[in-house]
């Protein structure tokens, strides 16, 4: 799995009482059975880290979607139900720029 892959994953509820199938965007594959991902939602962008997926159908999504680039999670590959698709080049570039911008905001000034 690579940066820009869109997956359907079984994500547990915080209270441990079940799970929900959710689309996620792969940021990085650790090489150890885990993936660093961000959630994909049908909500409109709400903040600087939210990146619209303009070619959402090419990414295998059913509805117009937004990648929440500030909301990271590490998931086990075992919770992945299926590969939905991959971001188009323009969406991948914009998503990568959003990720870099977010990480720069975390860096101490100077």
C-alpha cells in the first residue's frame, strides 16, 4: 500500500463497543503490518488541514469527500476490508502539500 491509496477499514469506536467501516487515506506504510492513515469524510472542509478530494470517483469513493490531514491514526493492516482506489495525481499533490504545511506548523519557529 502506498501514499494516496484509499482503503475501507474497520475502525473501532473509542469506547471499544464495536466498529464502523470508514474510508481512510494511506499516508505511510510502516513495513511492520501497520499503516499511518487519515480519515476521509463526506463533510466539507472545516480547517486548514482539510483537503477536498476533487476527483473522488477516481479514488473509489461514493460521494464527494475530504481528507482530514491533521487527524492521524495508526491502524493494523488486518483491519483493512478492501482497497477502494487511489488519489488522482492532482489530489495526491494537493494532499501532500497540505500534509507538509501541517507538519511545518508543528515545527518550532526559528
